[in-house]
C-alpha cells in the first residue's frame, strides 16, 4: 500500500476517533443526570429514563467501534494494517476506504456473515 493511501486512511481513522470521543464527552456532560424536579410526572420520568438508557447503549456500541479504530491505528504503526486477519491476504484499498477499521477482506467478511446467518 502506498504511503499516501496509508496516511489518508490514518487521518480518516483519527477523525472518526475524535468524533466518537466528542460524543462520549457530550453524553457525560449533558446526559448523565436526570433531575426529577424537571419532570412533572412519572411518565415523563420513565420516558427520560428510557431515552437515557438508549443513549448509553448507543455509546456502548461506539466504545466497541472506538476499540476497532484504535486497533487499526496500532496496525498502521506496526506495519500490519491492511492484512486480513483470517486469510492473511491484503485487504483491497476500496474496502479500506469504505471501512478503514475493518480486519477482514471482503471474501472473509462475506463468509463470516453467511455463517452467522446460517447459525442465527
């Protein structure tokens, strides 16, 4: 892979990481507390608790995504970025441009999805 492509993908990953961290900080600053005094009745409180729970589940998914991004950035640093973890073949540049945090080539990912579908 060309150094320019690698640098471009690294920049994309760093931008995604920064956006995720910003969302997490915003959640921590704004969405962590429910003030029962601001909510006139039990329905409002229940609704707010549901929204808060949903927000935290989303942030949990973002944490997993952040771990994938950090792994990809480490692979760039150690020179193993862009290699499929399953078949050890190079991952196509088009796939990396679409999902730079990916660890599988398109063929291995399709195989994984087929197996998940079969066993779901």
